[in-house]
């Protein structure tokens, strides 16, 4: 029995990570940095540097189009969509809120933030008519903007962030939502979770055991499977190999977090996505130096590719993931 147990445990380990990379194909090459993706109409849509916005057809990558939303060299790190339009906001001030029609790709600026500290980190629709985005400020207040029924307004709140607490515009994924909640992940001198309950519009904030204390540390990306289970990834972008206290999960809607795979993962990570219909069991993540996968609710991770330069990812279906980053968009096929 003593000899059999190690064999069984090793077999379980193999089964836990039975997936293989079938292919990794680049479908867009361009001089661009992409940190925001959306899927629509069988295409991957992106926004990026040099005011670029466009799409690549996932089945026929030769079918692609790119436009520039401005003559200025704006840098976009956000992208969101509702039924009729895409929305993108450039980082740095002034921040222009662009609305792009899905039918003909005509666009216009629908809101402008001229505050010197304007720097919008993520943009997220929670339903067809309501979206949230947030920005850095100079007075530590939570600057949460809300789009509702076609109008932009500041979401009134009295919440104050800690000195040096902000957020990272790394992959447009430090906001997540379910039907009942919105979550925002902060980082820097403090890395905490903000939770908004849609029913009573109550804002709460919870501490996390995530790596924090320096401006480069903290949570970079979050995703939630339901009102209870969520995952957060990040680390320190100045120390890419550092892998201590940079992955955590919650089973109570963000109130408490448990560190996972500390010292046993691929390091700094900018984006995490839960596989559809897996209830959080299966996860894909990317960082500047790796693509990683978990099949046990984030407890263990396997680096499945050493491909570098990806910042953002999104599941297309149960075995296909689209990834983007420095100068490229790629399609990853997994075999289970």
C-alpha cells in the first residue's frame, strides 16, 4: 500500500492536468500593444495603442479590419460592449469616452474627463444598459463612473482608498460582476476588494492577503463564476519571476481570500478567466512570460506555454482561448 499511494497521487496529478496545447496560432501581427478584448459576431475585437481599434474573424483571420479612433496617439486599455455599440476610454488626461457603432463602425466621443489625474483602468458592462469604469484620483476617493440608460454620471460614494492604493490597467479585468454584485480589485500600497451590491447600492471593502505594499504589487485581474466563487491574480510587474502570494480565491463573494499555489506558479500574471460552464473549476491565465492553466479551482497551476508577451485572454469556447498583447493576437487550441 505504501508503494501504491505515491503512484496513485502521481496519477491524480496527471489527470488533473490532462490538457495539452494542440496549437497556438497568431492571427494578427501589428505594431500595437493590446490589453482589452471583446468577442462579438464570431470575431475578436480589440483596442490598443496609437488609437487603434479593430477586429479579426476567428474562423477566417484574413477577414480583419482596423481603424483609428483619433488622429492623436491615444492609448486604449479598456473595451466594453452592449447590444448596439462598443465603448473605449483612453488612459491619461483628457480621457475621451468613445462610442463605436457595431453596424458601420462610425464613432463619436460621448463624454470627456479633463481631470489631470484621469486614468481609467477598466470598463465593464453588467447588463445591456448599465456599465462601470473607474479612474485614479488625487484625493484618494473612489472615482467610480456609471453609464446608465445612455448617460454618464459619478457614482456617489464616501469610500476612501488608502494612500498609494490604486488599480492596474493591465487587461481590462480588474472589474467583474454577477447578477447581484460588482467587484473591483485594487493594488499598490494596498490590495483590496471593493464590492457593490446592486440591490441596495451598498459599497463594501475587504482586505486581502495578496502581495502589496509597493506601487507595482497587488491584484491585476479578477473573475467570478457566481456570487460566491472568485479568483484573483497578479504579483509584481518589476519582478516577473516572483510567485509568492500572487494568486488567491474566495468562496464567500470576496469577503475573505485564500492564497493559492504560493511559490508554485509561473509568476506575475495580468489576466485570469474562468472557463465557461466550469463553475470556477477550470481557469486560464496569462502573464508577460507564460500561459498557465488550473483544473482545481485555482489551487494548483501548470504552465502550459512559455510564449511571451501576452497581457489579456478570453475563452472563445470550451477548448479555445484568444490571447493578445505585444504586437499580436493569437488563438490557443487546447486538447483535453
